[in-house]
C-alpha cells in the first residue's frame, strides 16, 4: 500500500501541474475539481510523516500556482463572455433593423405594383421606427452594418419619393400597353408601317422607363425587353428575309463598283442585273439605304457602255500578241499554264461581243493559240488522273480495313480493346494522309468511310463510357472512404481501388483526365489526412508513453522492495492494466520477466522454508506441519514411495531393480489417467511412516530436496 499510495500521489500531482499548460477555463476547472477529489481520496496514512510533509509542500505549491492560473483564465473567460454578449446584442439589433427594412421594402413593392393600396402613413411610421431603432442600437461600424444602413437610407428615400415613382411607373405602363397593341403580320406590304409604328412606341416606352430610378427599372426593363423580343420574333421571318436580301444587294453593288474600276464592264452589267433583282424584293424601308447607290451605279454603267466598244479593240490586239508569245514558250509548270489559259479566256470574254468579220477572225485566231497553249497541260492532267485513280484504290482499301473492324466480335471476354483502338486510330490517320481524288469521288468514298468509322466510333464510345462509369464508381467509393473515421483502413482500401483502376480500360480523352484528376485528388487528400492523424496519434502516444514510463518506473522501484507473493501478484495486475506502445514493450517484457523470476525465487524460498520446517520436525520427532499431514490413500510401502520421489526428482536410487519396477508402474498409472507429484508421494510416505522416518530415509529425503 505505501508504494501504491506514493505512486497515486505522483500521478495526481503530475496531472495537477499539467493543467497549468491548458487554457480552456471550463476544461481546466472541471479537471481541477476531479483531481482534488482524487487527492482527497488518497489514504496518506500508509506513508511516513516525512513523506506526507513533503507531499503537502508539493501539493500546496502546485495548487497555489494552478489557482492563480485558473483565476487568470476566469478573467479571460468572463471578458470573452462579455464580448460574446455584446456581439449577440448587436446581431439582434441588426436583425431587427433588417426585419423593419424588409417590411418597408415589401410595402413599397406592393405600392409600386398596386398604387391604390399605398399606405403612406403606415410607411412613414415604419420609417420613424427604423430611425429610432437605428439611433438606439449604437452599432459597431463594419461592412455589414454599413450595408444595412445604406439599404435603410435607400428605403427612406423611396418612401419620400413614392408618389412621384408611382406616377412615373403609371406613365411607363401606359406606354408599354400601347406598345403591346402594335400588331404583327406576315404580309410584306404591311411590314414598313408596322415596323415604323412599333419603333415609335418602343422609343416612347424607353423614354418613360428612363424617368424611373435605375434601382427600380429591373422588372420593367425585363418586361419591355420581353415584349420587344416577342414582336421581333413574330416578325423575324420577314425581317430576316429583307435583311438577308439587303446585305446580298450591298455585296453585289460593291462587286459592280469593283468590276467597273477594273474595266470589266461585261461582267459588271451581269452582276448589276442581279443587284436589281434583289433590290426589287425589298420594301421601301430596306430600299432607302440602297437608293443613292443604285442611281450612282446606273450612271457609271451608262457611261461605261459608250466607250467600252472603243476601248476593247486595242486590248484584243494586245491580248492576241500575249497569247502568241506564250504559245511559243516551253511549258515548265502545267498547273500554272492551265491557270494562265483560264485567265486569258476570261479576259477575252470580258472585251465584249464580236460583231464585225475582223473581230470574228480575231476570235478564231485566239482560239487556235489558246489550244496550242493548253496542249502541254493535257498530258499532265492525264497523269494526275492516274494518280487520282491510285489514290481512289488506296482509299477503297482503307474503307475495307475500317469495315473489317466493324465485323469483329467485341463481346468476347478475350477481346483486346487496346489493339482495336490502336488499329482504328492508325486507319483514320492513313485516310487523312491518302492521296487526292476528284471532289465527287471523294464525297462518295468519304460517305462510305464515315459510315464505317461512325460504327467503330460508336463501339469505342460505348467502351469508353462503360470504363468511365466504372472509374466514376471508383471515384465515388474513394470519396466515401475519404470521409471514413478509420483512415488507416480507408487507405488500405484506397490502395485496392488503385489496383482496380489499373485494370479498367481507357475512358476517353476528356473523361479519363477528369476522372483521374478527381481520383488522384481524393487519394492524395485521404493519405495526407491519414499522415496528419498518424502524427497526431504519435504525439498523443508519446504523451501517454511518458505517463506509462513514469508508472513503469514506479513498478520497477516497487519490485525491488517486495518480499511477498501477494505483493508480486499486485504488481502483475498493475502491469497488465498499464497502457503502453511498442516502444515500451521491451521494458515491460523485462519487468514481467523480473516479476516472474522473483515470484519463482520467493516461491522456492517458501517451499524450502516449509521443507526445512518438516525435516526439523522429523529430526526432533515433533508434530509435522499441517501442510504435510494427509490421510493414507495408497498401498505402496515406504521404499516404493521413496523410490518414486527419487524418480520424479531425477535423483538416482540405491535399488536399480526397484526403480525400474516403479517406473513401469508409474507409466501404467499415467496411462490410466492417474497423476501424482513429488509432494503427494512425500505426504503418503509420512502417512505410511506415521510421522516418523528412519535416519537413512531422512538423509535420502534431504538429498532429494537439497536441504
């Protein structure tokens, strides 16, 4: 008990002293009261006066410092409570102001929507109440308070301006209603008048809307925008048609102007005719921007028509000379030569009709030279045609390869999706790099290729989607695990999910990257939390180990002074109740071994003491100790019993024949389930001898038990 009491006092004092490092007033107060109760419960009577005096001094010093610490914490706690109470008062006052503001705002909204329900007196009373509350609240300035004050100020102003606002809103609604009365029509003849009427009413409504404060325009502006959008959508078929034709007419007008500047009058006349056709489809509203442009083009074309004839003759002569010179030069670039032929033919046609015989002879001469000029191109284009045929055959083969992919059995468990996708990508790449064919053939082949490609892509998309769903499920599982309280187990399961992730195929470029980033982020966050938790547990365990080490040191010190088996049993129980980590396991094992060794030593000493007392009684022919007294339950004689004691003790017997006989008999007893130890045979020997043995037997017994 003295050792236990001393250990308990050390633990309580240590815990009391540790409270000085804590700063939670309520926690410190509660634990302080509990530790004081534990201290009062300790029975100091088991300690010496000197130990009690020392403990009282330590207790007084620690409690004095601790009470000072608690007093400081109490002041801080009370100050914090006052701050909290003030904050709560401010929050309640602010909430009251916001509630009053909401009432005023709702009443204002009702008044703006239904002017006949305006309650001006009620609103003014609410404003007065809000001002009084604001003055009495004595609020601490912060952004939230400033926002509430600003909002209330705006509401006060709105209440003052409410009659003017109601009037402005009524005027807007009247203009808005007139705007909604403008009809829509599919008749092109009515378009201009309806559009003019609508734009006038829209302009008037916007003017009335501008007289309403910006903060109140939102709903009305939205209604106006909706009405405008609705009318425009109803008229959109006609509007789109006229705007499209107007833009096309503008483009043709620009083309006509450019052609006139280039001197290409024949083409300009043809384009101008198209301009006139488009112009005729427009209403007066859409014709207006084009009227002056049309008149200007007509004037320029009239002037051009007069001198075109005069200007074309020298140009034909110059063009014939140019064609003749080009026909005499060697062709080095067939494509360039073909383009030259095309341009020369176009320029000749732009010079106008061939009316006279001389002009017709010039036309025949031009055709002859153009034919000579184009002759070298024919071979080149024939070769190009052959290359296109080869490219066509190549593309047909590529289509066949893609179609073969569509015929594969993708439902097989052994199907290699990775190889399948690789082949698909390779075939698609080959298609893109294949040779050129003529546009018509390319469109036909492209349609066939796209059909097969789409089928394969559908299979791949379905495969990617299935993989994405599996990986999304893993992400969801990982997310749930990241929220687990048992992070160690969660991390082990996450490792299994990582292995499962590797077995799932590709999920598509976009989904694969997105899912992987999500999965990786969840894993990283969970392992980071596990590391933080482990570090925290490590710190807690370190603190527990310090306490356990102190308790272990007390048990080690107590072991040195124990002399009774009961004390050793108490130490064993306390050691079993001790909570410790692996770091202290070797020290605990060492103490357990020391306790076991001392237990064995004390047990042996007690046994030897009992035997010594027995042999002393035998030598003095006095009464045997009670623990060696027993009823006679055997038929064996003293010699047989003594021999069996020697056999069990591993001591040689004088009569080897008797020893062998007894060994066989003991083995037979064992087979029958009968077991006896040395002390059983010793007690039976004393019972057979009636408490008195011969000197020889006593000497043999002393030798057996080493007394």
